[in-house]
C-alpha cells in the first residue's frame, strides 16, 4: 500500500497539469474573482472547481500514464488486487483534494480577512448625541458556526467522492490517455459552467430551461450543498455607552434576547444546515430585520426614551446593501426547493455507490 501511495504521489508531481490545476490555477481564479465579486459569493464554486480538476482531469490522466509503464504492469502481475489499488488511489486523491481546499481557505483568510472576521459597517447612532451605534458584520459560517462547519465538511466529502469515482470510471473505460483527456474535458466544461461553479445558481435560476438542463449535471447537486453550507452569518454588534449599559443590565428583555460577549449582538443565523431539507433556500430583497425592529422598539422605549429615530435606522439598514449575495439581482429568487435539497443528497450518493460497483468489476491493469 505504501509503495502504491508513493507511486501515485510521484506521478502526480511529474505531470504538470496535476499540481498546477489543483493548487495554482484555483488560487489565481480566487484572487481575480474575489476582487470582482463578494468573496462569499464565489468561494464555494472555486472550491468545487479545484476538486473537480483533481478528480476528473488529474486522476484519470495519471492512471493512464501509469498503465503505460513497466512498473504498473509489474504491479498487475503481483498479488495486489485491483480493489486495493483503487482504495489507495481514492485515499491519495482525497488527501490531495483536502490540501487544495486548505490552501484556498488559507489564501482566502490572508487576502480577504473580512470573510472570517467580519466586514464591519457602522450604521447611524441610535439617538443624537448618543455613543451607541450599530456595526453590521458578515461572518463566515464555516469558521464561526457548528452547523456551517459540519455542513461544509460533509458537502465537500460528497463532492470529492463523486469527482474521484467519476475519474476512476473514465480511467477504467479509456483505452488511451488522449481518450481519457477527451472524456474528461467533455465532462469538465459543462460541469464548470452549468453546476453553479462559474455561472452561479441565481443566474441559472433566471431561466427555467437552463435550470432544467443543469439537473442533468451531477455536480450541480454537490455544488448546491457547498453553496448552502458557506452562507455567511449576519450579525449586528451594538455598542452601548457605559451609562446605557447599566440600564440594560437591569432590563429583563435584554437579558433574555440579546447575546452578551464584549458587546451586545443581534445575530441572524445563516440557513447553512444542509441537512435541514425542509427549508427553501434563496435570495431576499432585504435582510430579516424583525429582530432588529424588536430590539429598537425595546431600546428606544426603555433605555433611550426617544423613538423618533427608529424609522431612520430601519431604512438605513435596508439601504446598506445587507443582502450577503449582493450580486443576486435584488430579487426574491428561490434557488433550491425542498425537493432540490433532497436530490442534493440522493443523486450524488446514488452515483457514487453505483459507479464504484461498476469500476470494481471492470478495472484492469492494462488497456486491453
């Protein structure tokens, strides 16, 4: 097993398209698109694309080159079973895929720290002359919420598994490296543009015909789960003056409804739990400001004793581009229904299990 692992590793680094497509090209795309669009909008598609390159392109081409080597024929004549080789191959490319994802997330933190630590926008002071103010933030659900982290990990595992098993299927039935490359490209380009990686789901959803075409692309379902899992958390930090804070400490409503850390927070949890398939997932014109209105009503009535600024603050929030997917055309657009969210699991798992059985029965050491 160790010898097979080392063999795969040596061929991965010898073929320039492997490590370039896995580690270099996605980082370049991230740096470009992250400066053109909100990073939380493009990150899930770039992650899905990088692992797609590894599984669909690098894996089958590496196996096809190995098949032409004397060493591979020697392995085929040894007691090593094909399923053992497949198992080691899957482990190796899963590892490579997670390294690629780690690099993308690390670069994201370096170049776009606001994605993790929040992009604060100070709104209007609550009352004239009062130091109390609202700071609006968007935080990465991957790093800040349990449901986001688990959902992201599961969605990534499903996506990687699907890319690798399809890559093994290409290698199993291809006779030459050129044939494997052709099949890989035929799968790769439609998947990039019609599964939410390059053309995002909000644009796809504008066309009913295009939306139905994408349902025939397997990676649509795995990318959809990654989009849901990476939905950021909307948060308002409310910074109070010391005098007001003393009043708030004795107010029952604030004790019950407001989270207290270093400052008070109104947190709108992101709908990033991929297992909660009962919820519709889509974009909104404005954020859910009900908790903000409730906060303002209690704050302005009980603490500030001035309700004249409530309407101004609510309007300020509406007009401050709160929608985390700013590029989503400012329309109510349901991207994933309950049926879609169920299919996001059923279709990939069905393909993974089915294709694994096919590859297990048909994989050969030679192309004959």
